[in-house]
């Protein structure tokens, strides 16, 4: 009995760094921000309780927050489906035994490791600039233009979407793991019945892969709402042109660390948490109509 108690103590000792880190760096900041969301706080003076004033101001006296929500929803609704579709197609291409297939998988996964970095965002800004690689390519085929694609309101957000889609590697690996768990006998039986590749995809691959699609969908949706670095770097921290790249997270950053309205920014953060939670709940509730489990 004493030996067993000692084992428990050793276990708690090993897990204590995670528990302390969670309490200090996650739980405490969360509840602190909840308190600050009901205060007027500028980081320099003591917080002053204002009740629900920050939440009221968000939707009655701040036009920019509506723009940021619109831009963020557009970004998520375009980038997430495109990212998942490309990830699934590439995973299917790589789900075969071939020479050097491991190298191909690592190559396609690499952008996911470096895609969120400042360096890649700067590179992306140069590629779509007025003297960037895109204009150089267009010039080589006879289309001469000096358009800055990140400075044009109609295409600025599209450059962020393309950067997000380019980072499909993590979703691809998850899809690849799911594809490998589908028994090959299903495809063999379908071939005997005369099914072609398209029917196999829609009647075997998609239904059996639907739990993985659900997992990836939720993961990438949450990630899309939290996107910050590319929008900050590519737009030089302004969210331009004409607020067309002003993602919600970027506007929250402005309120917190440019205007020093930490209380208002905390209210914005909690609204985003609630919004993400509601969207995730809707996805879960609707999944019963399109997600198929083995049981």
C-alpha cells in the first residue's frame, strides 16, 4: 500500500509542470481577461468596473468590429474548405506504395511547419507586391502589370486565403492516416461489382473518412478564426486596404496594444470564444447527417 502511494506521488511530481503551466499560463489569464472585460483598463492604471459597457459598445458604437467579423467569416468560409479539399486530394495521391513517397510526404508537409512564421509572411508580401514574383510571371507571358495584389482591395484578402491553403500539410497527414485505415477489401469488392473511381470515392472513401473530415473541419475552423501573423505582416499591421484584411484577431490586437483598451479587447476575446464555441456546436449537431461511424 505504501509503495502504491509512493507511485502516486511520483506520478503527481512528473505531471506537476503541466498542471502548474496550465494554471498559471492558461486558466489564470482566462479568468483575468473575463474580469477585465467588465472593466475599463489601459494597462497603466487600475481597472475600473464598467459592467457590460464594453459588450454594448461592440455592437452599438464600433463599425470596425462589424467589418472585422465580416472579413474573418469570409476568410474562414473560403480558406477552410479549399484547404481541406486540396489536403484530401494530395493525401489520396500519396496513399500508395511508390519509390520516394516518404520524401514527397515530407515535402508537402513542410509548409505547415513554416507557414505561420514571420519570414514566410514577409516572403508572401514580396511575392504579391508590385515587383513580386506574380507580376514577373505575368510579364513573362506578355501581361505587364504593376499591380500590388496585397494593396488592391479586391484581391488583398485572397492573398491571405492562398497562404492558408498552401499550409495544408497537417490536414493532409491526418487524412492520409485515415485513408490507410480503410480496408482495401472494400475497394476490391466494389471493383468486382463494376464501380469506377468516382463511385468508390463517394460511396466508400468519403463515408468512411467522414469522422476524419469532421475532426479536420473543426480543427481548421478554429485555426482560421485565430489567424493573426499573416494578416499583421502582409498588411503592415494596419488591416488594409480599406480594412479588407482586418481579421478579428488583428483588430483585437489594435484595441489592446495600440489603443491600450485592454478591457474592451478582453470583451472582444470572450465574444470570439463564444462565437467559435457556437460554430463548433453547430458543426457537431449537423454532423449526425453526414458523418458515418463504424458502429
